[in-house]
């Protein structure tokens, strides 16, 4: 079967750095997405990785290792507004998205 | 600003009632999707549509149907609501079939009593 694993919940301190991991086992791979979802709101697109390596976008970076079936989302200089759920999704060989259950990130002052 | 609008944020229905959830996008996207989101589970695809009047089953189509009569509008229909359909329903759209990110609506939280 196809599987995406993410930690259920993480806690970090304002101003710090946090890394949210995502491991996947899918039938094929055509890219990996990260989305942010604040409570009661729509998920919004953060990043897309299809090649190995690090993609940086402001305070957020996303890393991919296809050989390891692994990605992480790195959030720097954490702000209270970063408190949200972070969803990892992999596009499989049929271009269908397989979603992880999401990681709820709690930021403490 | 691009937008996906879902008609109802919160609905409460009784078992056996027919439920319509509507979704409209203003981005001229070909592809539209209905997902349900439940605690502890990843998003699960119910149905998607890649063109007007076209529809494809997703992973969990049982108990649902859809309608896409116009490009901008994609409706999800629960013919006879059941308590196990209590969930958050998310509509999304995107342009390319195999490319691009999804744009989501804010969700419709349905409670079936």
C-alpha cells in the first residue's frame, strides 16, 4: 500500500527553528508538496520538490531525498502565526496525490 | 486574488436527507476536486473532474455523487446522508492535469445527526 508518515504534533518556541519530517512509500514518485493549514482555514501551498535537494523560500525551506523516501520542511525564525498544521503530499506514478495526516505545530512564546 | 468559494461553512443535517455542497472557482481551472478531511487521516479524494460534465471516482466515492455543468462550479451531492459522512469537506481546483498546486476552499463542515 501507499503510505505517508508525519509526526502528529510538534511544539517549538517563538524565534527558534523546527524541522517537520515526512517519509513516504508510494507506487512511483512525481513530486512532493507541502501545504500549511491554519485551524478552520483552507490549506495553502508552501512548496513543491521533484528533484533531490533543498528549496529555500524565505523563512521556509523544503528538502527532498528520493532515494530515502524522505522530505522535511524547515521553518526558521518561528513566529506565532506559524502555528498551524503542515500537510505533506506525494504525487504517485498515476499523478494522484497521497496525503499524510498532517503535523500540528504549536508555537510557544 | 484567486479564490475557491464553498457555499456553506457549516451545515447540520439529519440522517437520510439529501445534501448539496457547492464550490465555485474564479481561476478558469479545468480540474476540480472534492476531498474529505477527518482527524488523524490524510485528505481523501472523493471525486474529481477534469472538464465540464466529466467526472472520475476518487478513493472513497461510495455514498457521494458530483455534478459539473459549468467550468467554474463543482457540486458534491450526498443522496442520503449518514452519520459516517460527518466530516470536513474541502473543494480544490488546479489548472494542469499533472502539474501545478491545488487551490483550496475554506471547507464545509457537515454534521449528520
